[in-house]
């Protein structure tokens, strides 16, 4: 049975879905954007039934957790401290930390910045290939110039959240279901042409993995909490790079897993041979899987296969 409870950590309050025996090995599941603990709804019972103590928070800024307004409140050092606090709340010295999307970025960083608290680490969708030689924001600016790219769109304080807060279902259904048929209202590639919702034709149906009930849950959560907190993670890309020079050349030392959909657009950003640079940055990468036909929302799209992969990885740690 999954229970929702509030945990005080790092000066804020997080709502956490918790399941499994308190005596079990701790597993922390970190969601991405725009999601919540609910994106792990298929994994929580499977891991709990296998004897693991599972904690899946609404990350700060999401769902039922506190959402500080300030951009700097979402710096990676603060998010890592949140996760360490969850491990403390679980009564554990160490936990396996598994993330998806932004949760993957956080999971890799927790393994690097609080390595003594992380027994093993897993990333879904977003790999770790080492600290870049320049700020990722600078890289995206050079790549996209004046053309629209959502992460650059997110950098202007207050703009993206105003668009999404005005139409939560509009952005969520497009991101989860993908573009529908027909031409979207905004056809021009330039950033100045407008926001994101108008660039994606509205889908006429939901994918098989997402029910109306599921979508309504997410819509209700973002209607209540707003989008600013989650977007503030993106506004810290430059700060996170600039403030962690000690990570230059530092590998992820823990046993690790990477799993993604083969059709995930995020994976395509890293080129055709992702496994090689991952193994250089993550030398104890024990599992590397790209699921054919799966997209970005992999643990929701292919729950059975993801659960099997996670349980095999966790079982191999003993």
C-alpha cells in the first residue's frame, strides 16, 4: 500500500509517497518535469512488494511539496540536500537513488555530490556523460540562436509559467501525447513568434499508457501548485555548471543503471553511440538499455519492462 506523508527536509516540506517495509533497503525515486510522484505509480508497488523501502517525493516546487518562489532555491545543491534529507528520514545510511528526466539529472548529481549517501544510482531518459567544458545554456544558445528551444524559453523569469498556468491541460496533453494532426497556430521557428503550446497541434486522443484519470491527476496537481517551481530547475542550468567545477573529470563511482526509450528525443541529443561516453563517465555502469518503440515517459509507457530492469539491478547489489 502506498501512503502519502509529509517529510521535513532541508528547511522545506516534501510530500512523499512511501511504501514497503521500513527495514528494507531504501530506494528513492525522483520524478522529472512536468510530473510528480505519480509518474512512479507502477514502480512503487513492485519495488515495495520485493521488500524495498520506497520513497517517491513530489520534488520541491511540484505537487503537494513546498514551492519556494526564488530561482536560486532550486540550485542543485539545494535539491541534493533535499534528497539527503529523505535518506535521513528513511533511517538509512545509504539509498539507491533512481531518477527520470530532471530526476535523473538530480540522481547523478546526488551520486557525485553526496557520494557517501548513495549506494547505487539509476537514470531514466537522461544519461550522465561528465561535466561539460562550457555551460549547457551557452551550448544551446549557440545551437539554436534565435529559434525556439524550450529550455531557452524557460530562462526568462515569469514567461513560461504564465503561459502554462493559464492552460495546464493544454501543455500537459501535448507533452504526454505528442502532436496531433494539422498545423499548429505558431508555425515560425523564431523564439519571438510565441510560446510553446501554440507550436504543438492538439492531440485528438491519449496514448494507451495514459488514462483520462491519469491526465486529470496531473492537471489537478499543476493547477494547484503552478509551473514555476519546476521551470526554476531549468533556470539553474548555468548556475549548476558554474558552481560545481570540482566535478570536472570526476566519474560516478557507484553501481549504475541507465534505461530509456529508444525513441526518446532526449537520448537523440547525445548522438548515436551514447553507451561509450557513458561508460567513461560511469565506469560501473551495470545495465544500459534502450527499449525499442518507447518514448520519453518510459516508466509509464513500459512499466513491466522497467520494473524488471530495476529489480534485476537492485537484486544484483546484494
